[in-house]
C-alpha cells in the first residue's frame, strides 16, 4: 500500500508542477511584445508542455499496472506457501 501512496503523491506533484509551469509560461507570453523572440519562445514552451501531457497519462497507466502486478505476484507467492494472501 505504501508503494501506491507514494506513486499517487508523485503523480499529483508532477501534474501540479506541469500546470503551474504552463500557466506561468502563458502569462510571460502575454506580457511580451507580439512576435518577439521571447514571446515566441514562451509560446513554444506552452505548446511543448501541453503536448507532453499524453506521456504523463501513459506513465500513470504503466505505474498502476506495475503496482497491480506486484500485488498479484506477492499474493500468489504467499498463497502457494499456505498462508493468506497479502493485499
């Protein structure tokens, strides 16, 4: 259970950091002169961070699948020894 809790906390921290980073970059872009190098860089950063969130969803699914497989394998391993499974 501790692995699941630390995984969820990590995902929440990464998500909040990503959202705050996108918000700050968008605010910086709106404060810059239109079509300046700084405004274009901020726009590129917002686009890159916004498009990268698909990878976060994939990592969450893989993380949960890993935790479920670990729980199942530990439960099946202890069941073969005659004790009750640990969930």
